[in-house]
C-alpha cells in the first residue's frame, strides 16, 4: 500500500489512535493489524496535505500522557507511606514499558523530528523561537513522569528512600527489596537520559542528601570505634563498613556515587583519624603482622602521603633485615649461603608485596631499593661488594660436573633464580669478569656438566643485560667448537698426509682468541717442555702455520692438563694432572730419584710455581721428599684408580681475584672516558649535574661514583678532549 500525502481528518484519526495509546498504557495486548493501522495513521497525519498535523498530534499525545501520569500519582499518594516505594516502583515499571512501546509506534514522527533538528545543526541555523520544540515521544513520556510524578513526591519519597537505605547500617531489616530501591533510583536517571545533564535530578533529588547523611554516619561510627578498638580492630571494622557501603552503592546506586561515597568514608574514618593509625605503622611492618599489613594498605592506598610513608617504613625494615642476614652469613661456602638466603628473603618479601600490598608500584619500588642496598652491601668499607664474586662462584658450582644429587631441571631453576640477584648488582662488570674466568676453566679443563646448561645460562644473562654483555662468552663457545674441527683435521689429515711420525699418545689443543678469553701469558714463558711432549707441540705449530699464514700461537701451558697412566705400581692408576705437575712426573720416566734443585733447573719454572706444583705431588704422596732428594713413591696406594691432582693448583689464589677486580677498575676508567666523550661530542656544552645525569641514563654495567666521574673529567681536560667554560666553574665544553 503506497501512502500519498492528502487531506486527513485529524479528529477522526486521533480518536482511533487515542484508544490504542490507552491500550498500550494499560499494558493491553495490541493486535498486529491494529498496530500497523495506527502506525500508518501517524504517517498520514504527519504528512497530511496541504497542512500536516504533527503539532496537534504532539499536543494531544502530551495531554493524554499527562492525564495518565497525574492519575497514577493520585494512586501512589493515596497508598500508605510504607507502600509508597513499592507502588511507585510498580507504576514506573509499567509506564516505562508503555512509553518504550509508544516510542516505537511514533517512529515516523520521531524520525521527522530528528531529521529537522539535524538539518538545523548541519546548516548552523537556530530554531525558530516562535515554533514549539518537540521531543521524541519516548523523551516526552519520561519528562512528563519527572514533572508530574517525581517532582510532586520530592518531599516524601527521598526521605523514605534514605531511611530505608539507612536501616542495614543499624542492623534493621529493610522493608523494601534492593531491586525496588535500585529501580526507583534508576528512574531518576532514566527520565533525563537524553539530557546533557542526565544526573542532575538524581544528584539533587537523592545523591546530595544521601552523602550528607552518610557523612554523619561515618563520623559517628569513627568516633565510637576509636573509643573501644585497637588499631588492628579499627581497621577491620572500617574495611567492613567500606565493603558493605561499596556493595550497596554498586547494587542500587548510579555508578558515579560509588567513588563519592568511598571518598566520604575515607575522609571521616581514615584521614580524620590518621594520628591514631600512624602510631602503629612501624609496629605493623617490623612485627610483620601480615593481616594488619594488608588492612593498612587497603585503607591508605588512596591517601598518597601516607602510602609513601608506609612504603618507606617497609623499605627500611626489609633493608635492615637483609643487611643483618648478610652480616651473619656462615663463612663455609659463603657464596651458597649468600645467594640462597638472599633469594629466600626476596621471595618472602616479594610474596608480601604481591599478596598484602596488591603488587602496588610504591611497594615494589621500595622492595627493589631495599634489595639493591642489601645485595650491594659492603662488609668492608671502601672495598667493593663481594656480591658479584659470590654470585659467580655460586653459578660456577652449579655448572660444574662435581655438582651432584640434583636434576637438570632443578639446576636450571636455581640458575634462573640467580638472575634475580644479578639484576640488582651494581658491579655487573666484576661479575662478568669472574664468571668469564670460571667459564674458561670449565671449558678448558672439561669441568662443565652440560654445554646446553652453559648456553642456557648465557641466554639468561643476555636477556637481563643485552648481547654486548655476553658477546665474549659466546665467542668462547665458538672457539671450543672450532678447536674440535682443528684437532680432527690435525690428526686425520695433516699427520697422515705429511707422513710425520704418529704420536704415541692422545693429544688435543684449544685454539683461543686473545680478545675473547681472560687468559694471559704469565712469567712461566721460559718453561721447557718435556721431550715426550715436544713432537706434538712442534707438529701442531707446523700444521697451524700452514693453515693460517700470519697467525701466531702462544702456548698457555699453565692452563693445560694431561692424563698419565702409572704403570710402575702393582696396581695401575690413571691420574689427571696440570701441565707442570705432569712435566715433573715425566722426568721420573727413566729414573726413580732426582734432586729437588735439578728438577727446577730442567723445567725452568719460577720458584713460586715450581714449589706449588711439586708440593702438590708430595702432598698427594705420588712423590716423596727426603732432604734434597725427590723420589717416586713405589708404595703409593689409593682406593680409586682414577685420580685428579689438579684441584689444588687450579684454584684461584685470593691475589688473582683481587687482580681481576683491579683490572675491572682500570677498564672502568677507559669506558667512562669514552662514554663522557661520546656524550659531550653530541651535547657540545653541559653543566656538571646535566653530564652526571646523562652518564647515569646510559646503560652501564657498573654504577660510577661521583669521585670517579670528577677524576675522569679532569683526565679528559688534561688530554684536551674537554675544556671548562670561562667564568663558569661547573660547565664543560667539547673540544673538537
């Protein structure tokens, strides 16, 4: 059916539409045919020619709805006060549904109204002040409910609502259900939903008096609780009140009320009572009263100054506890006690931060600051912290073959945990240097338990500090793999093709890059290789010079080891020895006794090294010392047939560790000079404080002291890289 504009008898059409509207308001079931007919009637009235009837339609509909709501108001007002909320809620629910149906029925009218409004907005025109402004029918219905139902009840309904909401606070059962109260309060919002200030009615009609009454309640409760409760009890009571008030607010108030209500509660029950709460802050933290720690956090988390104070107290407590642990560490295997006890402590307080302080950034930061001080604590003033050394030794133990009774998964877990301590280290460069030395020993002397575990640990360090930090460690593994190939070529190709005499023993060597390995040629360079080993050394040098023209090999005999079979005893023993130990033993291949001084003259070791190695053989009873005579012990016995005599001479003496630390300090000076020069080259001119901030903002493997920074600046000035700004004491310039 096509509807064309034409004359329409408004009175006749309205009479039929009026009956349908009354039916909708009564919640009658409207037949489909009747619905479509009324829909077409509205279309016809709005598009009537020559004069549309939308003004009459709007006014008639408005008048009908007003009469209906006024009638409903009389019904609500005639009921008893106790039933007012229930009756209002029932009538609102029915009316709300009816208005939504009417809004659908008047869809064409609404569409015309909206199109006209949008057209005025697009053309930036102002509506004609003499022309009446129409609302959508849904908006009109809600506006009529506000004006003729809510406003007339303003003196009675809000008071009843407030009294009803107040009952649970005094352990009185509510006579109205929560859903009814929620529906009533929602009506205050919904009737103005299309308005820019849609909460104005809700706020003035209900929220403002409600918050005023809530403030009185919170003040009264705080005063009552302060008189009878300890701080612990008070916090429990306050949190319970906040929980109950929050539940009621979220259940039947508008969402905007929740924060306002919590703010009132916090103001009167927390902020106004801070002097009472503060007195217990330190006791709660120091005594580690976990429930109280959680409660005090929950109460204070929105009070910034107090949260900062609580986090500061927590940091100091953790720091003091941690330093006490460091000072009381057992000396035996101190590196193990250090790592495991510090990790246990970190786990304990990290759990507290997560579970009791909700992993709040303030407390996480406090924990990090505390452990940064704990882990880098200096037991001896003006000496570096021992932490890098302890951590490196701990990792070394885990990665060695000698570490027994634990699965690979457990080792991997312990290594992963050790990264926690690594992240807190200030002197990561010292850790790196000691770790590198230990790794070199594990690889050279084949002490590593698993190459996979070694590489997994290096990857963990890479994730923590970046590729540059572990670059040399990666190159060490590369050298080991390359050396395996070189040994294969030497034995399977070079010796066969050159028809050199076949070696009488197994021989392999590692060819290591000078820049990647922490190995240096010591004063033993005058060492004379035993004749039994001379052929393999000369042949390998010949092989290497042919393969790599121009490269130079430097033999590090003090890092070498060998395996000897002792056939001169009733029982054969297989003994692993360090190169100098093995060289001493080989001198006894053709004799049983040699002079002490004669041995040293043959091998040409320095006195310190000679004494250390020959004494190790005497201590393990392979040799015997009788005056100046050194004799093979022909009565030597041991329960084991495979022996290692290397441990006593492979262990780093304390002076070597100190030498490593000193070399790191020298490297720091060079690194800092380069870093400052790079910064100044970009910035050209900087004040001292700005330069220091720039230095600390760079990724560093150590925390440079201000003394070192000042000394480095002076060195760069002396070298001509920097200059001072004339007449400005703390400003520097880059000299191009």
